[in-house]
C-alpha cells in the first residue's frame, strides 16, 4: 500500500544563518537537511526557506520556532507552498491526476529535489505578489500621466525602484530560480525528477514573467522620473525669468525716480 507524506515549504525571511543548524542532526548538505520531529526532515536554504517533510502541526510549529532565531529580515507574512507525496515504487515518478507527487522512495536526494522546487516556488509566489502590488501603485502614476497631470514627487518612485531592484537581486543572485541543483549533474534520475518538478511549478516561465514585469516597472519609473526632473528644470527656468523681470522693473523704477521733470 502506498504511503503518504506531507510537504510544506515556508519562505520565512531574507536569509537564514545555517551555521548553527549544521551542528544539529545533519542528514545531508547542499542543501542542509536535518532531522525534525519524531520521524520527519527539514531542508533549510540560506535564501530564507525551510521545507518540512512529514511533521505534525505541533512538530512544525516547534521546528519553525527553533529556526526563526536564525532568520534575518523575517517576513510579516511568511509564504507557504504545500503538497503531498505518495511513496509508491510501482508507479512512475510524476505528478498524478490528484496533483500529488509520486516518488519511488524517500531517499534524501529525492527529498532534496522536491525541497528545491518547492522552495523556489514559494519565493516566486512571494515576489509575484510584491510586484503585483507595485504594479497597482504604478498604474495610478501612469493614469496621472494619461490625464496630463504632472507628477510632483520622485522620492516614492525611487523607493519603488529600490524594492524592484531588491527583488531582482534576491531572485537572481541568491535563489537562482532557473539553475538546476548540483545533485542533478551526475544523476540522470534526479535530473529527470527535478525537470518534472520545475515544469509542474512553472519555475522558468514564472521567473521570466517576473523579470519582464520588473523591467517594465523600471522603464515606467525612468519615464516618471524624467518628467519630475523636467518639471523641476522648468521651475528653475521660470524662477530665473522672474528674477530678470524683477531686475528690469527695479531698474526702470530707479530710472523713473531720477527722471528730470519736464
């Protein structure tokens, strides 16, 4: 009879310091895999995700509480990605009709492949929401431009640009969404499993879509800032013109004051 195993990936924050965790009951490295609960496992990624296998609700809460002390930049609302594994050596490894992942066994390497895919999917989900929220704010700016309203401040736009660049840096530099795990390089079976998971969670397509949205946000921000700078430039020009006019008027008044009476 096939066994079932729950999997829950939590994106907790910007970074997890795994050095102290490496002193616990380590099952494997790259990524760090440790024993958790009575019979479960936890795969911990430096880029802020913990993937838990086979834990009860109480065990999960205890494990997350223990790891939270090593998290930098803790999210107010951690992102969750969950699925269920069916352990059945008699079936091909695939995503079945019920949406469950079928694995031949619970070998550490296979669980690490699942953890890699779920961790990346959780990160993408979080930043997809962040970019969607940024788009809503930029849409209001674009609507102002469409109505012919001149923007007044660029500071908020610079803040949004900073957030967008932060997303790009974290997803590309730290998470490496489109990169295959090192374990797949010398094991065709693990490579095929990871490829299935990457397709199932649309990692490549979602990463590409996210990059395109960030690029579009950047172009909108450039246009917006150009308008702000141009407006400030025009304002300075009008100040100069006003000063010249004032100087001319004062000169004329001065001449009129000393103009000899006829």
